[in-house]
């Protein structure tokens, strides 16, 4: 199925809507409105309605949105109505924290493989995972059909890891290394760099 072309900034807001809706559902709410969601997220009601309109009609004028239905719809749109197996490359302090984080499973993702190149770490366990040798990265990922990966190695080695991930058939990479990755256009890469975000905020201090 060919997906409708939707601006990436719109797609980026959908997880925010989904998490807010889940919090509302957990609090016992059954219905909400674009105005209520907007107030909670600091986004205009008109923007929320416009974003959702890219994917269909989900609410009714005067009654708003049925929370459970909108959650189900957004999970389907974001393809998190299934569980995606992930590989974690880098078993340092950050890698340990991510491997031990149990919040992925309830949001459509689960770490299944952990890799590192340090001989002292290979074969040891973190969070129940045996750390595997990065030399075997491509084969293991191909054999297990893993298409999502997280990079938590240092900047010097991140591109090499990314190249291996691409060769292994990975289509989505979450990069914690403070470096821009060069990958084919069909590979989705998202960056998490706390230093950049802190420097962004420090301008306003």
C-alpha cells in the first residue's frame, strides 16, 4: 500500500497526541476535544484538527473524539499496533540504561539484541541480554529480520555502525551519538543529543 505523503512535522506530532490520549484513558476519560488536547500540549486546536485530517475523520462536531478509537487509529497509523524488535548497539552506561528500560514494550517496541565491540563486555549480560560481538551484527540482524536499531556508541564509531545496520536491512535508526549519519534516503534516522538541546535552552537563560 502506498502511503499518502504527509509532512514529517505532522507525523512527529502524532506520538505526542497518542501519549496524551493514553494518559487521559488511564485517568478514566472517554472523550476529548481538539481544544482540550491543544491546551494540554500547547498546540492550537485548529492545528490538531488539521494534522488528524491528513488521515481521515476521527471526531464529531459537538462531541469531540472517542479516546479509545483515536488511540487505536493513531497506533495503526504509526504502526505501533504491533511490537517491533530492536537492536541496541553500544553497551556502555547509556546502553545499560536503555536495555534496562521496561517502557518500550507497552509502546510497540522491544529490545531483542545487544551488541558491543569491547572484548570485556562481549558474552556478559545486561538486563537479561547476552552482549554479542558487533562483528556478527549484520548476520544476526538479517537472520532475525530486525529493521529498527539504536546506536549508543561514541561519535567516532557511529558511522561504521550505521553502515553495518544499513547493510543488514535496518530501515529505522535512533542515534544517540553526537554526529550526523550519512545513510540512504530510504533510511529513517532520528537524533537524540542532550547537549544540543541544553545549548538550545541556554540561549534563553
